């Protein structure tokens, strides 16, 4: 569904969401959408992104708006377009029209917001101008992230309960985002053999997303240096023996995200060492997805990935010992230092603006163990949750060349054997997996993962 | 030149720029680069854009850095990457390496900045976090834009004198940006006949820019509703009888911008009415460019465009009367309501963060006359200035359907004749024009403007 063509199902969905909220809290709520942020001068702004909490209850990415929710009622606050704006921006929908589109009970100009503030809770937005305004209007300091207090904290917890599992409207958006990401990755594979630098592959992928009038959900990673986990550069030249790792996801106009990673051989043909490691990562990926079902602890899925990777590396002669014991000793984390995935929804790390409040079941905290400390989700799975499953293998120089690491794992890693895998710098395979009543549904299943089909897509 | 391969010429250029600055002011200066801005949660940021004033003197888009300039000396303030960052971001250049790349005399951690603040002037950056920091560190309120005072105002005026005209290093970047924009427009023309919605054409154009590891200099306008001047939507379907207006420009990795508009027929063939108006706009475009030379007042070029457009519309029977008289009565501005262009450099509206300080010669102010009030540049041209020339014709409903306008211009506009041009909603033709010692050089000349060649490019 496009923002230019809303329909009754959106209105119904929004009504249902705020009714659910009303069963959890007994105080009024105001959520701000935020405003555009200047890039190099005030009139040249970054593309507007409405606050995700606002989007969840208001449905549309309205600039400079607020909604008030109380006992299932929706009040919209937004200014009508200035008469002069028609010259520059054309005829824009007015307040009453927007109110109809989202099923608001009443609609007011922004200036009237200050008469409706008594006893309201809120969540801080990201843009500093609006955030300042939130504190000023409510006459108290709206603290960021996990420092939320009082009714703001209660509100955050109630919203998390809602947003942790997705309704049909959300799922329709998430499926659309996933489908576009699948096509973007296919385009990236096809563009690789003729590309000279990473940027050309990125361009081919993001073109698919832009052509659907969507945006990227996060800064794309498209690199022959997959071992740099948050690589945001695209200038490296591409060589035939390289693996290309692409972590690229689309976001719909309504703000719903996808998050997909594939790794493919630039030449269209994995070397035997690349294929060996690829198959280890794929085995972890498949084993983890097969475990996704209601009631399963996400951390156990993470630990399963660690064990499968450790066993695979034992089988290849890179690690030495018993897989479970290797995981206990964090040996897997030399090559798989991050978590198996995270929540996915309106944010690619869903609700990470609230710190770990959403990702961690109440009463749980991050582990200080290296192999677990980067795990972003630690909850039992529920039907309607959408999570990523993204195991990987990396030869991060900062880890494997570290002298302390080398001596700790002197007899655990066969360093000489490892050196034979020098053409495998980084591999990750990531899909978006919905928890269903009976098990799981992989929203990105249309994008192949097996090495042979990936090779074919690169060469097509 | 790429930021990954700087060279001595950059170091020399930066030295020359700060030496020129030192001849104009006798106090020290600190310029901040700014920081990344959160999009929907703190770790998901908008692409970083360094402050343009920082880029001018520091050359590289460094995140969270500052430079201190005094008497031609360059001091760099930036933190070394945290040891743990190598895991996520790979090996990053350290402070000393960066200092070498830009020819800094010394380099310090950011924490030492506070020992170097006495008597320094600065310019406010756009990102609110750093802007707050500027005020806190300098212990005075750093006012935005045209409210600059004291040494900050003196500094802004000195920087404007430098940035108004471009040195060879800047020109090399600006030429690169222009060349990539030319290719983007050709790709857009070629993609149009098979496109169903505007977003597909935008995607084809931005793909060219991304593939060069560049970004767009501003929010692209790619629309069949060219009459909406700041149209930032791409969802409209494309019909064979439509004109498509594309205002898309590349920005190099070092931050230098281009700004190019073309208008082409979706079917590859202008209708006779579309071609008539297109040729009026093109006549204004050509006449204005022919006038660009040192000493000429930019406002006179704007008024020339108004006159040529008025005469063209008289010849087509749309306006009635004498062209010069029509311009005096603002009749041209019903169809050409904006200015003929603006400065171009590190910003697409160069130095617009300083309000009109850069665009308007000291002592001059914006006119309140409708046809002149949107003129962004009012200075005599100098060799080395880069300006846009972008005349247009638009049927803006908010203007031509306004009853007051209709009665004021009852006998000036032949409204019945105008209605025959209903398939011409918006046309603009925009090039980037460098003022040379003897006249001008059109940096975007490789992109054809004549109607026949444009038709061929669409059909190729």
C-alpha cells in the first residue's frame, strides 16, 4: 500500500493498535513525528523519517505532526499547509483530509497541542529540535533510551508489547520490503561480474529499491572486505577471486524495514576454500531457521549457530576439539563475533531507540561474555515476531592477529590450516524470519542461499 | 580525486586557501566538521555530511573533527579510532596519518581543543549536537546564519570572499560532479519510455551517481508535475503525453556539487505546444548564458531571462503587449516565478547557511517585487564564480487560477490561448556556468539542450 492511497484497512489497523494500547495503560499519550534535519544548510535537508512509534499509531509519515492517544481515541495535531506553499509544493492535503485518512476522531493545529498536555506520557524522538520541544512543552526532561522513567517508561513497555509481534497490516508491509530486497540482491549478483568497484554493485542494488519509490532501511554494506563488519565504504576495486558481501534492505514508504545479506563470488565461482566456509555458514543458517518456533529462546538459537560453526570449523581442521567445549571457551567467536540477529519491524533493529528494553526480556541483561555480549535479542520467541537469522564467518585482523588471542587459542586454532583460507575474508547469510503459530516463515525465501544457485545468479 | 588517494596538490591548495584567509583576518579560527545524525535510532544515522566551511579548509570529510587556522597555520583536532573500533570498522587512519594527508602543522585529540579557544571565531555547523558544543566551548551563543556578529561575522565575510570564486582544485571537483550529472541525465532520458512511475526514472539517474561512489547534492526532482517547483514525490504514473522534468545533481566525495535540470517528452516526441514553450525557455537559457562574463550584474541576467520569456510568450499569443513593459508589470512571473539561478560550490546553493550574506553584495537586499524576491544571487560576476542558469515556464495552479491574478492580468494574458498549452505544465533547463576571464564555460555543456537531440536521447 502506498501513502498516496490509504484505505479502510489502515484505519481499522490503527484503531485496533490504539485499543490494544488502551488496555495496557490508563494515561494519555502524545507521540511526535519529528521534523526534517538540515544537511549542509537549512533548506537542504536529509530525507524525512518520521519517528517509528508515531508511524506505528499514525500510519503515515507526516512531517511536524503529533498524535494524542487516550482510551482508544486518536487526536491529530498538524498545521495546514501555508497558502504560499502551494507555489513551491503544490496542493498539499489539509488537516481534515489527513485526519480522515488515518481515522482521527478530531484534528487541531499544532499550536493547540499545549492545551492537551496534562498527565501525558511520551517517547523521545531522534531529531534534536523536536526532542527539545518535547521537554519544553511537557516541562520535564524527556530522557533518552533506557533512562526513561515513570509513565514514559510504562508507555515504552506497553508499546514494546504491541510492536514485538506484527499484525496483518504490518506483515503486508514487511513482506513488500522483503520482496524488494530480494530483487535488489539478484540485481547486485547480476551486476557484479562487470563491476570495477563496490559502488557499482551498490548502485545496481539500490536502484531496485529507489525504482519502487522506497528507501534503504540502513546504510548498505556492499564490500569485498566483509571482514569489516560495519563497512560503509564502496571504493574498493573488485577482483575476480574476491567474495562480495552485500547487506542491503529496503524500507517501505510507511517505514517498514527488511534486512538481507548474501555473499557471492565475484567471478561467479566459489574457490574450494570459499565454498567450504560458505557451507559452514549456510549449515548454521539452516539449522537456526529450523529452530525458529514459538517458545524457543532466541539465545539458544544463537548458541546453536555458534556450535554448528565450531563443528564446521573442526571438520575443516581450523578448530581443534569438541564443538560444545569450543563454544564454552568462545573459540567460535574469533570467527563469528556478533549475535545471530535481532528484531525487525519499523526499525531494522526494531525499537533500538529504547536501548535493550525491547530486545531483552525484563530481568535479563547483556552478558559480558565476548561471544554473547553483542546479542541484540534475548527473549523467547512468540508468534508474529520477525527476527533476522544472520550467521557469519570473518577473518577480522584485529582479532586473529591479536597476540593475546593467538596465545590463548594457540592449540585450539590450527593457525597454519587457517592460513590456507586466506581468500575467505568475510561471509554472512541473513534472512528475515517470521515466527508463526506452528513454526516459521522465511520472508526472504525467494532469494537462494545454496552455493550453486548463487553462482548461477552471478553468472546469469 | 578520491578521498582515498589524496595528494600533494590538495595539501598545496589547502595551504593557499588558509594563507588567503590570513590576509583577510587577524584572529584565530576554529571550524568544526560536525557529527552523524540519528535517523530512527542512535546507531542508524543519516549519511555523514561535513560542514562545507570545514571541507573548504580541511579537504577531507572527517567525522567529529575540528581545525584551527591562525596566520596560515593548520592544526587538526580529531580522536584516534578506539581500539575496539577495528572490530567493526576495520583499520581506520589515525590522527597522524590524517594530519599528513591534509598538511596539518600539528594534530591533537579533540579533548585538547578547549586549550586553544581564546579569541577564536567560528561558523555554526548544521548538526544540533555539534552546534550546542560550539556555543558551550566558546562560552557564547553562536548565532545562526545572518545573525552572526563580531569576529564570527568578519570570518564569514572573509570566507565568502574566498569561496565566491573557485581555485583549480575546486574546479576539478566541480567538473567531475558536472560530468557525472550529465551521464545521470542521459540515463534518465533513456530509461523514461519504459518507466511506469517517476521513481523508476529517478532510480536510473541516481544509480549513475551511486556507481561513481558519489551522492546526490540535493533531493532530486524527477516528475511529470514540473509545475510543482519543489516536488519531492516520485509516485506519479508517467503517461506518453507528459513532459518529465528532472533536476538531479551529483556531489563528489569531497563535497562539491552540481545542479542540472532537463525536461524531456516521455514519448520521445514533443507535442507542437510543448516544443513551442520549450524553445521559449531555451531561448532565455541561451541568451542568459551568452551574457555571463566578468562585471555583468547577475540580476541583469535574471531580467534578461524575464524579457526573453515575455517576448516568447507574446510571440505565441499567450501574453499581450511590449516585453519590457510586461516584465515591469511582473507578467512574466506568472509563468517564471523563481530566480534565474544561484551560486554553486560546496553547497548547491553555495553558502546559503549564511543566509543572503554570500548571495547578495554588501549593501544589497532582497527585493519585495514578486518577480525578483526569489533571486538568490545579486552580485556582479567575477572570474572563477560558478553559477546556475535555469529559466523555466510553469503553469502553477496556485498562480494562474488565482482570481486576483486573473483580474489583474485580465487583458495581459490571453487566457483562452493559454488553455491550448495545457500539456505544458512545467519546463526548466538548467546548466552550471563558470565565469572565465573572457566570458564563460558551461561545465554541463555535454548534455544537449536542443529539442531534437533531447528527443533522440529519449528514444536511443
